[in-house]
C-alpha cells in the first residue's frame, strides 16, 4: 500500500510539472493586456516582446488585438521600435480618481490619438526605460484649478504630443518631468491659468532640447507662472518659452545648466504691469542667439535678465527690457569673454521714470561690444552702464542718459572705434565721443649738439739719448757647392680605354590605386527608437561651444 502511494505521488508530481511547463510556454508566447489603473473607461495596452506580438488594438475590441480593424502596424514587428508597452490608437481613458501608473523595466510608446485624461486630482506616470509620446497623443490634468502631472523616466523622453495642467478658472497646475538621460520636446507643454500661471519643472540628467513653439506657464488675469530647468549637461532652446501675463506682471524662468546653453528661440516674461525675471547659471558657455528676449512692462517696470557663466558669453541676439516707469536690468558675468554683437535695450517707453542698468563683467577677461547698448529715453532720471574687464574692444555704440558710465579696466587696455554718449539729468545735454581719428605724428624738436670742451695736451718730458755701443763685424763662413742630383725620366703610362656606360631602361610610373570613398557612418544607427530621435535632433545644430568658438 505504501509502495502504491509512492508511485502515485510520483506520477501526480510529474503530471503537475508537465502542466506547469505547458502553461508557462503559453504565457510566454502570448501577449498580455495591461490596463491603466483607475475607475471609469479603461485604457488598455499590449505588452509583448516577441515578433508575433499581435495587433495594436486599433480595430475591433482594441487592447487584446482580436478585432478585425487594421489598427495600424504592430510595433513589435518594426525593427526600429523596441517598446514593451504600446498604448493603442484612438483609445483615451478618463481617470476619475488620482492614479499612479508604474511600468518598471519597460519602454512605453503612446501613439497618436491615444491619451490619458484626469479632470481632477493628479496623474503620475513612471517608466523604467524610454518613453515616447507621439504627435496627437495627450496627457492632461486640467480642471477649474490645474492638477499635478508627474512623469518619471529611467532613460530618454521624446515628447511630440501634448501635456497640460491648465486651470480654466483658477491657477494653473504643476507639471514635473524627471528624466535620467536626455529629453527632446517638440510638442506642447502648458501649465497656464486664468487666476495665475502654474509651474513647469524639468529635471534632466543629460541634455534638454526644446524645439517647441509652446512651452507656457502663462497667467491671464493674474501673474505669469514659473518655468524651472535643472539640466546636468546641455540646454538648447530653439522654440518659445513664455511666462507672460495679459493683465498682471510676468512670471519667472530659471535655469541651472551644467555645461553649455544655447537660446536660439524666443523667451518672454512680459507683463501688462511689470516684466518678469530670468536667471541662468551655466557651468561652461552661453550663446544668446535668440530672436528676442523680452521682459517688458507695459505700464510698470521692466524685468531683470541675469546670466552667470564659467566660460564665455556671446550675445548676438536682441534683448529688450523696457518699462513705462523703470527700465530693466541686464546683468552678465563670465570668467573669460563677453561678446555683444546684437543689441541690449533697457530704456524707458514712458516720458518719466528711472532708466535701467546694464552690467557686463568679465572679471579679468576680454570684453568686446560691437552692437548697441542703450538705456536712453525721452526723459527721466538716469540709470547706469558698468563695464568690467581686463582688455576690451568697444566698436559699437554705448548710449546711457545716466550720471554713470563706469568703465573698469583691470591691468589691460581699451580700444574704442564706435561712439559713447552720456547725458545727465532729465534728458539734458549730452557729451558725445565720436569714432576716433588717427592723431597726426608730431614733428620732433631737434636737440642742439653740445660744443665739446678742448682737453689741453700735456707737455712731454725730454728723454736723454743713450750713447750707441759699436757691434763687432762677424767673419763670413764659406758655403759648399751642392752636388747636382740627376732627375729620373718618367715612364709613359698607358691610357685605359673608357668603359661604356650602359643605358638604363626607363622605369614605368605606377598608376595610383584609387582610394575608396568611405561611407559616412550614421552616428544614430543602431540606437533605440527614442535615442535615435534624440540623436537625429542633436545632429541638426552645433553645440554652444562650437557656436562661440566660431564667433
């Protein structure tokens, strides 16, 4: 009996083991349907890594791929796509409560037409690897007052869709992106509000490239919001950033950049009352190539723009900090060089008020101004322009209706080829220094040759002449006559016959072997989908350091 039970137990164990292996094999080979957490309509997504991952759920019943619609191409069969989780086309879910969506160790693609809407509360999306949001996809946490939208990405983020936390009647919400590696923004990001602009915070462990025309934290009836960028490597702004306010004062834009920064788009913090503020701390070099940087105050004071760079600063763009009651403040500090080839205008738009302030401080470096630095207005009390450098080349025009034009030179010199103009008081008179002309060479005054004083010749003392001693006459010794030695006659030497020089055959000139033209290597080949998009974007423009070195 005991032996029978043992055999039966072994048989049952083997059967169970085989059944488990069979179930596991089916589980591995079949894609599974994941659902975003939350009540209401469920947004499904296909999870699978095998080439036979199935339909993306665009047709039929969607997420499980059993429908008969075409649904688009299966992302798992595309060699350029390596996403584990794909949100199907044309499926949008509405989350009726706060939700945390977490996909550790996965890469996620949200296709065009898909999206997540959370009308109240907050939405947190955490992805372990890459996240790509296509054009036409959306993640929104809008409401009367904007909510919270947080996205954490363990690798790269490519945003071509829409992210919003807008407030329809109240303040804008909070949007926070925390990405370990690189970020490309080509879509829209908005945290605007009627009562007040919201906050956009972007933390990037690599490079941030903004090529979007709409990154906004604007206020309608209230003050503009805040955009804060914390970037470990490089920051490249080619689009439009705005913290404007149509009724109140402009907001704030802050940037902390570890390496280089390029501003090649338009950034603004304009206000109907006062202009806003912008402040950037940069670990290497800065190029402000923007079409315009605007911190204007329509009825009040202009704003403040500040850059502190550890290397070089190049300003070939247009900077406007103008106000009706007070001009703005433009403050640039750099450890090596500052080059201004564009224009800086901190003047007044009104008839009365105080002027702005411009500070260009290279500490002990080189300063070059070939553009226009202007703090002029129709009237009002003066501001000041301060230039601090070791050596400088001032080729442009520096105009300040201010009591102060302070130029501090530390151990170097100044070359001026343009014009500097100052005026005191309320738009009073001016003192102008035009472009300098070469001064005529002065005629040297001849120095009279001094008349030498003659030195009297000394009187010589006569020396007595000694009496000569007679020398004895030597007796000549007769020389013997030499015996002549007969000269031997040389024997004639036979002349050798010349050896003919053989003519050398001409050496044929070898034809050069053609050097094969190397096929250009695509630096973006073989990268994952998101990394490839980022790589292709970065190949389009030079780095900030290249731009500055080429200037």
